[in-house]
C-alpha cells in the first residue's frame, strides 16, 4: 500500500521531464497530478463497502492488478492524454487498496493491543512513503528518466499480488451492508464533482458558470443522496 500513497507525491519531481518529452501543457501536467488524487478520493467509499461484500482479498488482488496496469500504461504513455487516463486507472486500483488493507489489518490482528500496533505501523509507513516520494522520485528521474517513477511500481505489485494470495485469508464483513449502487454512484458524483470544482476553480475562478453549475449539481446530488439513504 506504500506505493499507492507514494504515487501522490513521487510524480511531482518528474513533471519537468514529462512536459519536455510529451510536449505537455501546464493544464495537462496539472491533471497528471490531480487526476490521481481526485479519482482516489472519489472511489474510496465504494471500494471499502464492495470489499465487505465480495471479499477483501479479492478486492485487494483486483486493486493491485489495476494499479500495476495503470503504472505500466503510465510508463508507456506516448502523450499527455494517455498519461492522465492511466493515472486515473492507477487511482481506481489504489482506491481498492488503502481502506481494504486497513480492514485486513484489523481482521488479521484480533487482539486490541496487537491491532493498535499494526495500525500504528500501517499509518506510519503511509506517512513516511508520502514524504519519501519526492526523494525517491528525484533519484529515479535523474538516473533513469521520468518513466522509471512508474516502472518501479510494476515488480512491487507483482510481488504484492503473490503475497496476498499466499498470506492474506479471504474475509468479509460479518454484517455487510446491502448492495447500494445508487448510493455509491451518488457518493462518487459528490466526491468527484466537488474535487473537480476545487481543482478547476484555480483556472476558471469560483464565479465561472462552469464551476457554479458544477457546485449546484453537487449540492443537488447531496440532497438526493440524503433523501435516498433515509429510505
């Protein structure tokens, strides 16, 4: 799960090289970074609830595969549009990993004291990986080029998939919530729409008709979500 958090910051130091090689605009570079965080945030809730129903190990393996495929496509990107789309795929995979990994930790360590230690180590590793991202990214870019910040994920993911298959038992929530596609879709729209509005407001301004319309749509989606979930 460390690589998921690290990828939030590791790509930043590669942006100048990406801009030169792919002839990317400033907006394209911005979306190379923002597409990852936006999609990651939008799908976290849906990924966690899905794992509770269909199985955490299964979702972990699918998430790792999606993250690895996204990393591979990022490394092979011939243009900025391809790179942004591959970053979004990375984030979909990453969204399946972090909340599910925390649930797996809680299941693997049933004793409160052991669970607290494990969660502490998990949180510390995540924070450390975010800080180490720019350092590792700088080393990789200087030595091997910007593609290497994505290539480095691929072998890590392959090993992780094998480790999950061998060491992580399948588990589900004892009382999984009912499947709620409408609620999950509305949640994704609210999180994704509000995130997109915040990101694009820097370019368009808060008074832009696009931003105001998007915020109105988000507010409407929130109202619909609250009314729907009270049923």
